[in-house]
């Protein structure tokens, strides 16, 4: 731990998923030195960027096609 990971407020955004201590969490807020993530409870945890093991951007949902008009 404590090693440079290349993650920062510039690379991590709200809604992204990060792996911290072996568990995937959703980012609630990207702070200057830390990231706030969901916990599954009513509070969030704050963790330094150096503890992020992996990072995933949210997948964009495919746009639904418009319903076809039927004769």
C-alpha cells in the first residue's frame, strides 16, 4: 500500500467502480486526495487513491430503439 497507482481526481469520476481491499465499490465523490465510496450502509468510506487496486468506468447503456409503428 502507499504506492503510486496513477489514479487521481482526474481519472476517477462519480459513478465509476473501484476495487479497494479486494472489494468493488461505487464512487460517490472524487476528492483531491481521496475517493468516497459506497459501503452498503447509510454512510460512505473515504480511501486514498493509492489504495485503489482496479478501476472501471460504468458501461453505457445501449439506447433503446423506437417502437415500430404497426399497420
